[in-house]
């Protein structure tokens, strides 16, 4: 059993032990682009690879094990994703089957080996005619990229069966994470299950084995969201499911203390919050005293943060073991997740993750940060109407550390940016998040994940800040948001 004492020992060891990749990954420039299958289905493998090699000079590409086809609103999902309704302003930069927004359906690109999933609660998506007619294109892309000297990776979901696109996930109630009062959060952006759920872990481990068997050419797996993504305020208070209770008892954490203290804070935030609570977080000490005092008064909150970190640690340990058994130690595991300080509540402790990772990707998906201020702020203001809106907004911006100045003063100013709207986040704040992650694991490569969505000049500035802060290591998400002009800008920034 992993007790809290053993956890502290493991944290110390992680801080002193180089990451797995330190012997293999050097300090050279690394530039990768995520190319989801619909684009080489639409544009053709050769054209996509030519764009990436000639315009960008990429080192690697990542794709996913599915294929896509146009559909309609009643049968498909919006592409690009609607992000819980807030992202409906998003448009693709590169037309997909002639459109910048459309509804689509997906199918696995391979025929899953059902023996690997026997007896599991969650099962892989069923292959269909789309699999038969289009599935081979994923292999064509992987082999074409390798022929051009590129490293190739799959991106899959850590905790969202069937695991190839979260928008097409479907969780059973038994796998859902829960709030301190036992409710399933009514609104979520992601579809992650409970990281404590054996159903979730066993499914993803089976998926890893299946993909290594079917696609031995991949260099590794990028694991998306091995955490509790904190897009909404409710997400911060996960996880109090039955599976989490069993895990807490096994690992030596007090489930009741965590639930009690998290429940008390949840109640305070949903009707008892005052300006006095908020003003302490804006004091000239950076809110240090207020934060530490709150954790001291409710030790179950800090225990909950550590509990989630251990769940992530166990999850990644299982993935690493499975990947080694199925594909060999040379297959790379690259988890990528929220940056500091979001990582404190998501469960992504970079020191623990580094024990299992060949590199760690840090998401700078900056179109999400302003809308997170809005998601949190709307809930808090509605529950506490007497609270000063300016004070509330300033506090959220400070705690999330997303601005180089004080940010805006009104919730209405924080919305999902449109395609031509610069992301209202600071370049220094973005670089600081990368530096904080690198400081936590100095021997493990940190790769910045920059997002291509947004106007050209803003994308270029964000990419440059990310690339330099991560010591010339960056993944760009994703090809569909990279117009030819953005591809050229990516090459200019990353070849300079």
C-alpha cells in the first residue's frame, strides 16, 4: 500500500532522479505538428507531408487511430469542437471537405482485437464501412512520414473510452467522477472518467496493446488528459466516486476528511463568498498568506490535491508498463496536460509524471483560458450576487496567472475568442508556466503545446514565446488551424 509517507519519499526520489528520456532525448530542436486523420483524408498524405516538411521543417507528426466522414447535425459532432457551447465561434483555417465548420462522424481506423477487451465494461468502437474504405490511410500517413525521416506518434485519450477523440467518448455511470455530495457534474467540457476507476485504466491499457500490435511503426504515444481537466469550477472538486473512495482507502488517504473539507469550500463558494475572502488573494504578498491559511484550516484540500496526483502517478505507471510490454522500452510515453498552476488541481504533478515519461507536454491552449475565467466567474457571481464583479474577475485572473497586467475587470470581457481575435493572455505568463514545469523536472524534456487557433500575428507571437521558453521544443495543435501563412510563420519562428 502507498501511504502518504511513501508518497513523500517518492516525490523526493522523483525530484532527484532524471526522467526516463534524459539518456535518449538531446537538446536539439524539436518541432511537431498534430495532424488528425481527416486532413490527410481530405488533402492527401503527400500534400500534407510536403506542407509540413517544406514550409515548417517538422521533426515529428502525431495523428490518431480513427477516420472521419462528413455527416449532419443529428448524426454527428461539430468540427471544430464546440467546447461546451462556448467554442461555437471557432472555425477551421484549412477547409475540411470544402468547409470551415461541419458535422462529422468517426470510426476506428483498424479492427480492434476484442480478445484484449474481454470482460471489460468499456469496449472499443465498432468498425464499419468507413473503417474498411478509409482506415488504411492512417498506415499510409505513418509510413509516409517515417519515409521522410519524421518521428510518428499516436495521440489517444487517457480516460475517455473509446479513446481516439474525446468528443466521441461515452462513459458509463460506474466510471464517472463525482462531486463531494456524490453528484456527477452537470456540465463538463471534456469526457474524462474517474482516474481511480479500474474500468478506465484497463480499457486504456488494452487500447495501448491493441495499437502497438496493429501499428508497430509508431515511435510512441502522446497521452491526452491524464488528469482531471479543470475547465469548470466543479472539476476542481473531483473525485469522490466509489472508485475514488476505494483507492483512497488503499493508498492511505482519508476520504472522509477530503470530502468534508472540499464540501465545506464548495458550500462557501456557492453562496457564502464575500469580498473579504477575495481581497486576501489580491494582497501584495500575492495572496500567499490567504492560500496557505485556507489549506491549513482545511487540510483535506491539500490531501485531495495529493490524492489526485497519486491517481495520475498510478495511471501513468500502468500505461508505461503496458507500453513497454506491448511495444518495447523504445516506445515513448509523452503525457500532456494543463500547465501550472492549473496542474495543482488537475492532479498533474510533473515530478511524479516524470518517473514514467520520456517527455511531458505542457498545454498552452490559450483560447480556453479566458473562457475558463468566464465559466468560473459566472457560477460564482450567480451564487454570490453581492460580490464585487471587478474583485472577482481580478482574483480569478491572478489565481490562474494568465495575464501580464491586471487583465480585464468585467466577466463580459472574457469570452471564447473568435478566429480573428487575439487571445487575451500574457506572453510572459505563458512562458512562466513553461519555466515552472521545467523547474519541477529539470532532467525531463518539457515540450510546449502551442495552439494554432487564432489570427496569424497572435499565433506567431504565442508560438515564439512557447518555443523559446521550452528550449526549442514545441508541438503545434493542430494542422487544421494552420493556414499556409501560419505554416510559413511556424517555419520562420522554429528555424530562426
